[in-house]
C-alpha cells in the first residue's frame, strides 16, 4: 500500500485512547494532557497522531500518546522503536507498550511539528512484525508572544482642514503566535492618545481624521496606538506605537495688513525709482500659500508703483514719476495685497485679499533750474558771419523764490571758438563762420546755474545743424592719366570723365561739361557731355607727332546746378605715345618721365652703359683682392732673424699676443745672417689666428705655415739654436701638454724625445706626427 492510500485510511476510525502513566512513576499522571487519538489502520498497525502543548513545564516525562500494533498480545514479545526528529531526546517511547513521552519544554514558534517513524519488531527473531510507519507530533500553540510594531517609528503628514474620515496612515503589528489556532494572534487596535482628533480602525490599524484641524493652531500631533492579541480579551498581551502626524499647510488664510494707514514722505528732487516706503500684509500660511502680489489702485498708479519682495513678502513702493512740491504736496495711495495662489475650496470663507491706505507727503527741496526742453535742435546756414544768432535756450528755477539763472557752454575749447552764449538770455551765437563741408552738425552742452546757489546746475543738449549753401564748385574726382597714340584717328574716345561736388543738392547733382573757349587745342580734342554727370574726351583729328608736341593740356569747364550755379576749370593732361593703335601704359609713363628730364633714349642708353662699366670694374677689383687674400702667409723664405719671446699666462686657447723684441746682443758676430726686409709677422699671425678659429687645426694654411717655419730652421746651418715660440689658437683650455717652450730646459733638441706627444690625446695627434717626422729628417 502506498503513502496516499495510507493517508486515506488515516481518517477511518476515531476513538479516544487514554495514556496511562508509567507504573514506576505515578507522579507524572497529574500532568498528563488529554489527547485525541485517531486510529489508523494499516495492515494490523494501530497508531495515533499526537498533540503536545508548547511551553508546558515538565517535571517528569509526560505521556502524550501510544503506538500499538494489533499483533501485540500483551506478552512483551514485541519491541516498539521510535526514530526521527527529537527521538530519544525530546521524545522517548516505552518499548513494551508503545507509549510516547515528551521530556522537554517545546516552543511552537521555533518548531511547530516533529516528524517521527515507528516500528514494531519481534524480540526473539528481531524481524519487524509491522512495516515502519511515519507519524507527526504537532505542537499546540499557547498565547506566549506579545504583538510587535516592526515598522515604527511612524511619521505621517495630512493636509490641515481635511474632512472627518480622511485616511492618515496605517500601522501594522505582528504576533508570532499561531494565527490558525485560537485567538492568540488575532489583534485589536485602539487609540491610547490622540482623541478626539484621530481614530483607528480596530482590525486594520488605519488611522483617520476624527475632526477638522487648523495648522495655524497646532501643526503636529503625537498619537499612540495600542495593539492587543486575544481580540482584546483579559489576559491578552499588548504593544503600543507612536505616530507623529504633521499637518501640511493649505491656503486657508487671506493676507492681512498690519496697519490700516501708513505715512510716508519723498523729496521732490528724488529721482525715478526711489524707494518711498514699504508695506506688509501678514499671511499665516506657508510657502506659496503665503505668496502675494501688491497693487496700487486709483490715479496714484501713474506716480507710484509697488513691487513684491518675494523673500520678505513686503510691498515696496517706488517713485514712478518725479513729484513737484510746487504742484502737489500730498498723495493718498490705496495699496492692495492679493494671494498669488488661491484654493477654491476656501473661497466661501471670503476674498483672499486686503487693502490699506498710504499717505505720501512731498518734501520741498532746492531744485536746480529746469530747461524747457532736454534737447534743442537749431539750424544755421554755413558761411554766416560771426555773431549770427543760432537759437535761444530757456531755463527757470522751479522753486518759489525763482532764483535768476546764468547760462554757459561746457564743452571742448574748439566749440567755444565756434559758439558763445549770453549768460543772461541764453542766446547762442557764432564766433566765426561755419563750413558745412568741415562739420555738418555740432553738439553743444549748455548749463543753467542758480545765481543764489551755484551748486544747483542742470544741463541740456543743443544740436546745431549747419545748412548747406552752394559754395563749392565741382571738380574732377581724381587725377586722370590720359594717353593717345600717334596714329589715333579722329573721333576716338580717349578718356571718360566725371565730377564730384562737396555741396549737397536737394534735387541731386547735375554737372555740365565743356571745353574752355580759350583752349588752343580745341581742334585736336573735343568734349561731349553724356547728360548723366559724365563726359567723353575724343580726338579731333587723325595723326599726332610726338616730336612736335609731347603733352596736351585740355581745360575742361564743369558747372553744377546749384543756386547760383558754380563753375570750375579742370585741366586734363593728354600724353602722346609712340604706338599705332593700342597704348602701352608703362611705356608711355616711362617716355613721359624721360621727356620731363629732358633726356633722349640715346642719352639714357649711354648713361646705363657707363653704369654697367663702372659695376664691372668694381667687381674685378673685389675679385683681385679676394685672390690676394687666398695666397699662403709668410711666403718669404728669408726674413730677418729675430727672437720671439712669449709670455704664457694661459696655456689654453686665446693666449696673449706675443711681444717681439730684438735680442741681437746675444748673437755671435761670426754667425750673423744677411739682413732681410722683415715682414709684418704680427699682423700675419693674427690673420692666421682668426682663420684657424674658423677652419680648425686641420687647415691646410696652418699646416703649410708650420712646415715652412720648421724647414727654414732645420736647413739653415747659420741659425743658432735659438728658440722660436709660437702661439696656437687651437691648444684649448686646460692643456695637458704644459708649456711647449724649451727655455730653461737642461736638454737639447738632439737629446729630447718627443714620443710623449702621442700620449697627450687626439688634440695633439697631428702635432706629434709632424714634429717626429721632421726631427728624423733633421737628424
């Protein structure tokens, strides 16, 4: 039979099985709990599902049930065995009668049931008489756990003035007892603190508004909620939770001015934008609900304005227009404050605005003079004589004392020379004639000063326009370069001309062109007016001769359409070119230049030839000098024998120049050489020194110089063993060679070995090779 069939047979019969105490321990009988045994039939097996109550304090093992096989003949031939969870420790079985005992205190919250297995075997054969069967021992719950609020502390927010029954938040408590058995885990919620403002649903824990509340009265409430198990019956456990409920603000309060009447004052000399004063309407709401805008009602809104300071919610009254004490000394302003955001639910409470009255007094002040206009525009024709009236400016003292005004011009010294003003009447006159072509507008700043209070000064701008008159004759816009070929034919266009006029013409300029009547070249050229402010110059005949006349000067008359019309004579220069039909401008300019110098082409060729010959001669001289400089120095084989004694202050490069002196007294008369003209050795050595700096020690010039001097000294038998000391520009700073002089040496050249020169390094490699080879030859 499988396990499913077993479960079906478990509910066939139900009967009560008493659990008698063990014979050896009668004290445990008082603590035995009643139980329900379900007889389950599986073959000849009889066993019962068992229950045990948790938290039962056990002094001795307590029988909780019995397992019995129908094959048990009560002769102790069968042995009952119990295995599974807690078998042998928590649960023990009497192997003779199958009674099960609990030995420890159980906790349902830790483990609600135990699964065990039972088996009956024959004591003699040790074979099972029943197959092993599984059964469950359930731990029955008791109310041993108090409720707990695990999500606390609770904080909730609800808008003020919310209607009764509005849900605020929900609190939830948990109970570890068994919710499916008894009432141990059935909770009941109630309000301990917070009535009559809040209520709680007993079963769900939902907190609701019990009445309307005003945040401005109280904005926070502490509500204590209690949860009891056993549905609140006596002996139940309980727990409490604190809920902090904040009331959020709504716009349920209109603004209210703190004062019904404000007094302010402003000086008449205050500029536009001056702050006159502040008003304040108080609103008990918060944030945007307290935001308001201020307005000025009535005619005063033309003179005063009001703005809202969003940080302080104050209304700032500003001067919108200058006030005048002499015109009006007092203003009455009606200011209104209106909530910016209005909640329509509370409109029935009344308008969300308030008004107040502001009295503004104008204070008298000593004002500066006032011009009748801030800007004056005046006109005067150009060329008007000095002292001509340009216009008049007027200013007055607005105060009651009506102080006299003095006028002056404050601007650059240049304008003072052009204009002056009568300090009493304000009349502006010219100091010299004006020329529109130099400046068509002049800007003047005129000041008016009170004679009784010179500190009160005001200014006005005067713009003077110089009107044009026709006082400038038209003229060529540029200098025309006009060329014509010798073979030009009659009627050929050689130049288009136009004109400009510095004057203005309201109808537009119109110019008329013609040749002057006194023109002697009128038969050679003609001028045709195009009637569009341009004209064309044409040849009047065919063929021109340059040798007869190189330039032609045409006087052209230009007349404008002004009133009265002005005429000017402008000269057009026509250059005759050596060409057939097409003019070469460059060649013509060149020919004109030569003609102006009075030189013919042949003369110019001669001048250029002379310049070329002079240049060739100069280059030849320079080449010869360069060739002479390339000749090797000290070419003379025989020079005057003189001793050169050199003082060495520095063995490195750049030694001081040698100082040659005559030591002929040291010579023997029998070995004197024939005197030769001495070359300028010092200058030659300096030249070689400079060349050696440029080309280095490998220069052929340097090697040749050393070889010649060495050969000269070694091949001349008359030369005494005098030392010849030379400077070498390439020796270098910090030379390892020391001094090269043999003065003071105890050895002669014959006895001295120069093999050590090879050890001085690469700088002396060339010198060591040259000197060693020459010594060999000399020997």
